[in-house]
């Protein structure tokens, strides 16, 4: 009996085992990231058990699952943990979302990387996903509105136009360009970097973060990391978009009949006569209510844009690769102002052993664009907006461009100038190579050595053909000419540095020491030949019909920089953090006694959340306090050999009765010229709430730029120009804030982010020198008025001009406008003229009455971004906002005038006259004896605006459908840039860059190329 019982129990146990085994089933699948790249090493665990596995090198997993195990949990560092209901399915494709607010994510810093929780400086990170959206070939443009304290403005809406980027305000009147580092290689800009190949961008904002770059870090540092290959099967990605563009705004101008009315009235008000031929034309336009030429229609067009990209990433554990190609083609909304660009790149990583790796990155880019004439005064746009509507774009009778109706000014027909741009092109070819050898755990564990050799070789060229033409006696070019420029820029860099990382339990050490050598060489040659045929195939120097008539010029320069640097990071219990940095730079730009500059920084951090007394506050996931101080230089503010005296030729004297050619010093030398230095103090606080779903950072900074170069006044009898000295200083101080919310509710993912900064700027010292004028308003009538002024106690380049008090409503009001001595202040004025404020009370309106009229420096800049995803549908949008700034409307300086040398805005129809005594605009006049057009607050407008930078709606096809097509992902989308702009500014765009390139004329809108609205549709395919 006992034996039978034992036998029965064994049978039951075996039966139970086989039953359970028979009910287990095989579960398998693949885990990928948001870019559809497979993720190896992801933990896959049956919820509530210890049973699980990890994904293999290709992101695949497989495990046996019992029926009671209904949920799988997927987790991986840097990604959000995801729980999936198994149900009856046996195969899964899992997409893990990146945890962009992970406090342990790795952030790239100078010559290394740190965990975000270990940072003590002000560093912001932009991911590749954040850059997607705007239709642009410029990665900097895609950064607009993404980072607090970083103000990015396009110099114009023209394809290929540069970007002005200021980090924590404008820190110098010499040069404010930040330093760009791409995969460890310092570059002048990002124009050769394919935006589709960028993995992340880190922006170092304060001196404690940038000091390791020494003499080049004063304006901030932008670190770019490109995408790398991953071990596993090759992942191919193809994308394309195409669409159309149009001007986001146009200006309402009067037509021919209204123009004729205003012109006749101007002559009548002054009692002047009009030539009979002209009068007949004006009367005809009025009688027939003629519209005339709409020059904005003639200049602008609806233009196409297209972009195609292809990349392949993959490899093995020992060899990985990433290669790609992008073609971008954008025609301008102004005719003949487009750009074509091509990028190609190959990034390879080789792992020879656990201790030796080698990276080889090679990229090539080339572009070609039309040299659209964007001269501030006589370019196509400023002349086009001023051109009268009586002039025909094309004269059907003469079968040629129309002759300008208004005489007295030598300018060409804008339609002809725009058409000529097709024969004016520029471009370059740029090759960038970057080779890096890394040796890990040498001599001892944690000690590594990395060395990089990199170079950039650029061949640039310009070819401008100016045709012979004759529209009228004062509108012609008697001799055709061909201008060509060719040159080469070479940038070579080598660096090598040791890094030691050691975790000693409570103590953590991360130290870097190294050196760097850089060599910059540029050379160019340019020439002009005349009387060259106007046939494209014959536009070469050897086709000139006057071979003896030519001009030739050229130059070259070389700069070298030798550097040593050290950075030490120390952490205690992950609570208390300390960073010390020192860099020394020696530059060939300076005299040997001032050749070396030394740039230290110190910063500390306290992870308050790690303290025992904070552990019970579950809602708070991060609380860190940071503070830092440092000094960095601005190498871009210094030109080569600026400490030497420049000689000026062309002076002749007589010695012994014979003429002798001579020269004199153009400016005096100053061998003591040295680095311009920026000193910055930063205090910041970082908060994280609700498992980092809510993230908040606040920083206060005080940035002082010392030893700025300025021309010191000297007596005129010296006979030479003023020497450059290090004597001026300025400061920028303010607050910046970043807040973000990121959450997932079931299959619904959403994120919202806001950033903003308040910055106040002040010139603190100008070494007793005079105020500096800028923003010159030149033009047809020979005016040379400046619009900006830089002096101690104010922000740089503030607007400076006359104040007004409306217009005189009667001649009696003119007579009663007197100073304390009873002197009539504006004796030449009449009813309808502008009333200027006599600030000094001397009874005369002149430059002594000029005063502060505002500034282009905004009080606040910010960005707002949000995104949602639900079952394959995604929507994201970004906004930028600029507040508390002014713009000089330079177009109104000409098209809102009282005179007769340009066309008029429609607002001029509400001018003061005998029949319109309540008119808000000044009267029409030819002589303008009151000088109504003098620069005043009439031309200074509120420059604040909010712009929808981009909005994009996309749909990712279901996995089952894409899998049936042998693809891994298909996403289609429609996108729109600059769709809405809210502003009171009356020009084409409130985003007024610095077209002249001078830091002393920001916010002066001569006729900024309009910002286009860009509507595109696109597709992304992964396989």
C-alpha cells in the first residue's frame, strides 16, 4: 500500500511538471529605439518574477513564459521603462522611448563627458529629435528657441544666409561668434555638418564650463556629436521632403494713381512747377486710376524647396560604420537667390581590443548659391521697395527694362538687378577629416589616453559677371566685367590628453590633462577683366576683348595656437562636487611679451537630494545647487598683427629735386595689445519632480568683458590713426529658466517645454574715449546719418536720434513753439511738418538734441515647444518669442518720407493737408525745409514678436503593414515653418539680423530679406 502511494505521488508530480511545461510558450521579439535602431542589452523580465533575459547584439530576445506571466517589463539605461501585456501574442516589436530627463544621462563637455548629475557648470543639451522639424540645411537655425540664454537670429531669409548666435548676450563689439566643436574638432561654423547626421548638441554657457577652451570660449561653446554606427545588422534610413515657400509678409505700397497724387501735391505745397511731360504722365495715371508696377510682385515668387537624405549604420563589435548622403535645394522667394548643397560623410569606429579603439570620420560638403545683391543701400530689395510704381519692370515698346520715372538718382531697374544675379555665384568645397585613437586602462585601470588629428580644407570661389547695359543716360553700364575670386582655407588641429576616472567608494575622481596645437592658414587671389562676352560658355578671363585692361589682388595670413589644459572633477558621496579648470594659450597674433593668456575657472555643486534629510520627499527626484566662476578669452576679437603699425602707401615727397614715393603709418602700433577676457559668475539650481517628469533649472549670471579693444584718442598733429588699446569693458547679467514636463499615459506620450532668459547689458568703461556711432543711414540724397551710439552707461549700439511730438496742426502752432528766450525753434516749419523736441532748449534742432530711442537688445527671449504621440500619430510645434526690443525701420526712412525720391507706404495717404487737417502723417513737400526726414523716433518701432517656428503632423504606419513591405518603419508628415508671426513691426520681418556684419548696427532694417513661410511634405523610411 505504501509503495502504491509513493508511485501515485510520483505520477502526479510528473503529470504536473509535464502539464506546466506543455503550457509554457516561446515569446520572442525585437527592441528598438525611436530611430528604429535595435538596442542590445535591454532587460526583459516577466513582471513579478526573476525570470528574464537580455536582448542580443541585434536587439532580439526570446524566453519561455508560463501562462501566469501576463506582463513583460523592458528596461534600459537612458530609456523609459515599458510594460507590455502579453495576452495571446508570441512575437513583439518593442519601441523604447528615450528618457531625455534622466539625471544620469551622459553629457558631452570639453575633452570628455560627465553624468548630468555631476555637472557643476551651465550646460544645455539638444537631442537629434529636437533638431527635427524646420526645413533648413543649417543646424544652428534648427536650434532656435530650444535653449535658454541662447538667442539665434538669421541675418536674412535668403537661402544660405548666416546665423547670428549670442549666448548670454552680446559680449563684445568686435566679434561674438561662439566656438563650434564637432567630434572634438574646432570649426568656424556648422555649415559643413549635415543636420541629419547630428546625434546631439551641447551648449556650454558659463565660464566654468567653457574655460577649458581658453582663449576661444568667451562667447560660449557649441559641442556637436555626430551619429555613430552600432553593432548589428545594417539599418538603412531614407528620407525626403519637398514643398513651397512664399513671403511671410508684404508691405502695402501706393499704386501709380496715388503716387501721382502725392507727387503733385508735394510740388504744389512748395509752389514748385512740374515739367510738362511729367505732369502729363501723372495726370494720366490719376485719370485712369492706374495701378502701375507692384515691385514686390516683380521681386518675389513662390519658390520650391527639396531635400533628400540616405544613411546606413551597422557593423560588428570590432568594426562599426555610419555613412550618409544629403542633397538640399532651396530656391529663394526673391528670384535668382537660391542655393544647392550636398553633404556626404563616413564615420567608422574600430575596436582592436578592450583597450584600443580608433575613430575615423571623413566628410565632404559643397554648395553653390546666387550672389543676390543684398547691399544695404543699393541692393535689389532696398531699391525695389523704394522704386516708384510709374517705372515699368519691362518696357514692351523698347523691349527692355523700364527706365526709372524719377530722375536725379542713379539706380538701376530692380528687375534687371535681380535678373543679373543668375550670373553671380559663389560656393565652396569643404573636406573635413578627424582621426582619433583611444587607449583605455593604460598602466592602471581608469587611466586612458586619447589623441586626435583633424583637418579642414576649404576651397572657396566667387564668380560675378556684370553685363553691359543701357536703360537710360543715368542708368547704364558701359563696359561688361567679370570678377573672380578663388582661395583656400586650411585648419589643422592636433590634441592629446590623459583622462583618469576612479571610483573610491565615497570619493570619485575624473581628471583630464592635455595639450593642443592649431594652425590656420588662408590665401586668396581675385581679379577683374573687362569687356567679356555675356554668354555663359564664354564668361572666362581669356575671352576678354581688352586683355591689357585688368585688376589683380590677393592676400594670405597664418595664425598658430599652442595650448595646455587641465580639468579636475571631484565628487564625495555623489553629494558634493568640485571642478577646477585651467588653460593656457599662446597665440601668434600677439607680441611675444603678451603672447600667452591664462584662463582659470572653479565651480562647485551640491546634490541636496542625496542628503539623508531629503530622502523622505518622494515627489522630489532631483535638487542640486551649482555655482561657478571663471575667465575665458575671445580670440575672434583680435586680428592677426593688430599690435603692429599698418603702413599706408601713396605719399610723394621731393628730395634733391626728384620725387620720391613714401609711406606713413596708418595707425600707431601698440605692442602691449593682449587678450580680450570675459569673466563670468554663475549660480544655478536644478529641480526634478515626480520621477523627473517635471524638470526645472534656474540660473543667474554676471558676465563681464574686460580689456576690449578700442581706438584711443590722440592729438591730430601726430599724423597717424589711433592705436588699438585694451581699455573698454562691458557686462551682461540676467536670469534664465528652463522647465519641461514629459509623461506617458498608456499609449499617449506628451511633452511640454519652456525656456526664457532676461538679460541686461551695459557698457561700463570706454577709457575716456568718445561715443562710437554706427548703423549709418546712407542713401540717394547723400545723407550720412547714424542710428546707433555706444557709450558708457548704456547697452551697446542703442538707438540715438531726435524725439518728436507729432506734427504741427497750424502755422500758429509753429510760431508759438519757442524756447525760454522766445526764439522760434523750427522757423522753417509749416503746418503739417514734424515737430521735433528741443531737448537742450537752445532754440535749434540739431545733433545736440539727440537722445536714447531704444535698443535692439531684447529684455526677454524665450521658446515654447510641445509634442504628442498616440498610436502612430505625432504632432509637435515650436514657438520663439522676443520682447522688449526696438527696430530701426530703415525702409520707412525712404518710403515714409515727405520727399519725392521714392515710393510711399499706403499710410502716407493719411498725410496732413488743407482738406485733411486731422492727418497723422506729415505733409508732402519737395524741398523739405524742415528736414522732416531726419532720423528720429518716427523710424523706431517695437520689435517684439512671437513666431510659430515650426509645426509638424506625422503618421507612422502600423508595424504589421511596414513588415509586410519588408520595411521596419514608414513615417509620413506635413510640416510648416514660420506660419504665424505676431508683431507690431511694420517691416517685412521682425527677425532683423545684422546684415552689415557690424556689432555696432544691430536691429537696423535697411530692407531685410523676408522670412519665408515653408510648407513641406515628407517621408522617412527605415529598412
